[in-house]
C-alpha cells in the first residue's frame, strides 16, 4: 500500500461501462434513421473503423472533431448509405451523453476514497462526458474534470497531464496515481509523465506490449487495497 493523495481516473470502461452506453446510443440513433433492423450488420464494421481512428487520435494523426464524422463517413461508404455523417455523429453524441451506466463496484470505491483528491482525465467530447458525469451519482465528486476536447490534448500526450497538474496545483508526482483501462492511453500517458499507474483489466487481457503499469487490478474494488 502507498499513500497516494491524488487519484486521476479515466471515464470510459473505468468509471462508466462504455459498452452499455454505446449500445444504448447506437440503438437510439439507428432507430431514428430507420436502420435499427440492420444494426448488427453495421456494428462490427463500425468497431473496426473506430479502433483504427482512436489509435490515430492517440498518435496525433487526427483531431477529435475529424474522428467523430469520419468513423460514420467510412461506415456509410462501406455500406453504400447516403447519410450525412456529420449530422449522424451529432445525433449519436447527443444520445451517448444521456448514458451513465456504471462499472460494477465503482460507487463504493469512489465513496471510500472521498477523503482523497479525486479528478478525471478523459479523452472524449466535452459535452458528452460532462453530461454523463452530471447525470451520474458522481456529480460534484471530482475536484476537476479534464477532457481532451477542452484542453486540445489527449492521453497519452504529456501536455494533458501538464494541464491537470496545473489545475490541481500539484508539485509532487510521487503521491499521484493514474487509473484507467487503456494501456496505450491511460497507462502509457502516466508512464510518460512519470507518475504511478494502475491498469484496470476486468477482462483479464494479456499485456503483450512493452507498457508496464505499476499495478494491475481486475476488480475496481482492488484499488482500495493499493491506496493507503
């Protein structure tokens, strides 16, 4: 156990169940466009496209604004659908902002750590992430909510951590912990910045990368065993 005073949390698949949130938003937006019956046909293709684009975002090859419409532009091109990808993406993000499905055990963890300084660093859209947090039990819980769209930087870039440290007026990196589910975003970002990291890995994924987190947990409650 270590006496971490400041805990940075990722949002998607760390605090919130993004799979459930995304599925709900998909159902609503595809229903709006009368495409719900074909959703399964598009989903796998969308996931493949999205994975590539989010990796490009992390590597600084595209902006978040570009990613939003580009994923649907490519999807509609693949399936020969004449739909405005920009408008469709706006509708999708609107529905996504309504979703606040929590990861199992997260309410207890946040409650038990309420005596610590808690903050969020998340890659994503400001309106969407803010709406989801405000519609959850965590409204007002976090000292700062740092969102990539607002800062102009995203994890794993060191600049987003500079922004966070300035916001929270942190001078000592040794008592800060970054918690998240993504090796390439959360953990690599923390490592790049010289802070300890905790990889939340509920699906027991194999780590075949050179990225080595300080800790690895499979249940969020295990975080309480790490933090003094």
